[in-house]
């Protein structure tokens, strides 16, 4: 049965469980809704699989199989409307209001998540720069950035990002969203322990694309110092965000 077509009936079955105030069997649900017992059982089992109902067995009072009883899962109705974009705007507005340090705070959060999302190589295995940038391209594709690495070199200096999965948020809060994207790339590349890193992210640098710039990562203990991040202009996503 098509899940979308079954949804209204399934909500009725769940409503019957909630209205009962006690566990119900298949036959009782069928009688309350005026449907066949097989129809009631189908939707009850589906509700259990979806985590919206719980099933238990009645204590046997004689011979025969114990009867299955169903109750709604405690908690909120999981079929309700979500508004994660509003939640993101609330959190981003607070972060953006923190002043000059907000970009670096977002960048550091991105680095942490980049390290978390990166699939680390096996122990004692160091990736080449080409392997690291290939993995970065795959990660960005999985996240919905539609990356296009610059052609003609094993290790591209530029990756065009043809899509932004957080476009509306980046347009409104680019001063923190874009540094977070940059930090995400930096964290992933650091996890792969190559000698390449993301040095800058240029939002909307071309029609239909942002530009991620790659370069050599500073060597630990090499006396040189990583480039300091350049704070974005207060206008948000219209200016380039640069990182370490």
C-alpha cells in the first residue's frame, strides 16, 4: 500500500489508541474505526515500526496465543510540522551578534564538524594531497555543495561550489555561515593529515558559484605562521571570508 495514501488511515488508528486511554487489541481498533481486522493490524504494525506506537503481549488467561496490545508511544506527536530554518536563524542571529569574534567561533565549529564528518584513513596511512582533495570533493558533494574542482592539476587550487545547501541562511548570515563552511573544509583536510588546506572561501564570487581556495597547510613547528583569518565585511555573504 502506498505510504502516502495510507497516512490518513494510520492517523485515525493512532487517534483511536490515544483516545482509548488503555491498551487496545487489533479487533477493538477495527471495531472502533469500522475496518477489517487485517487493515487495523497492518496500520498498527506500521505505527510500531515508525516508532509512534508500542506493542506488548497480554498476560495469557488460558490456552491459545496471547493477544497483542497496542498503546501510543509516550511523548509528542512525531508527525507534526518542523521549522528547523527558524531555529537556525535564531541561533545564527545570536552568534552573529557576538561581534568580531563570531566569524572565528563559527570557523572553529566548522573545523570540529569537518573532523567529525571526515572518514579517517587507516592507522599509519597518510593520504596524498590528491587523495585528500578527492575526499574533500566527495564530502562536499554528499553535503549538497555540488563541487566542481578546477581541471588540469592533480591537486586543484580552486573548487567551485555550484550549490549551497544553506543558501537562504548564508544570504542572511553569511558573516558566520560562510566561515563555518570554510572551517568545515579545513577540519576535514586536517583530519586527513595532508599538506593541503582550505585557505579561503569567496562567497558568490561568480554567477552561480562560490569559490573555495586550496593551498599548502603550514607545517607543525616549521617556524612559519599560518595566515591569520581576515574578518568578513559586516555586509555578510557579499565579502570573501579568509581562514588560516
